[in-house]
C-alpha cells in the first residue's frame, strides 16, 4: 500500500545502485515548499534505520540541506553551532543512504529512513545517539 499523495517527500526506492553510487530522490517541488521551518529556518530531522526502525540520531535541516539530501541521496544537515552544512559520514565514513523522507502531520518535523553504513550514526562511536538510559519501567512482582 502506498502513502497518500503529499505524505512522502522522497521515493522509497533505495537511492544507491549496485556500486553504491547515489541516485537522486524523486520529489515534487511543491511538496518541499510545504515543509514548515521554525523561526531560524530549520526543521528537525529524525533519522531512522530503514530495516530495524531504530532511531539513530536527530539533527536539523534548512531548505538547502533538504535540497542537498534529495539531490544526493545522502543525509545533509545544518550545524547550528558551526553554522555550516555537513554531509553525514564525510569525515567519519559512517554514511547514511536515504530511502525515504516523510513529514509529520504539521510538516514541521521530518522522518528520514536510511541505511547506515560504517560504525554507527553517533559521533561517540555508538550505533545510535540514543544509548543513554534515563528512565526504565518498574515491574512489580505479582503477589
């Protein structure tokens, strides 16, 4: 079953060929224009493993980073601290190949499904940036 019109920002076909070369993702310009950026011109991007559905990381995109992501089939983000663009994995080799991009119902957050290449998504060397437990459920024993 396919997504309703306008829900998917990029095609769900793998964006790499058999040699690993990036392909352009298909998207209608009016769909990209419908993304709602915050006052700083950014939208949150939640990066998820295509196969396992595990959340790997969260980063920010502006319109240019989203355009670069769609054009290259690789994740591009905007660094708020460095105020520059970065393509995930260019220095670490831990690249992300985009399968699809979906907007939430308000179009102010993006879910980016990827194939993660290399050691992982986190700059600490972890597979996911979400490795620090803050709360766990308490299970009471039955009496």
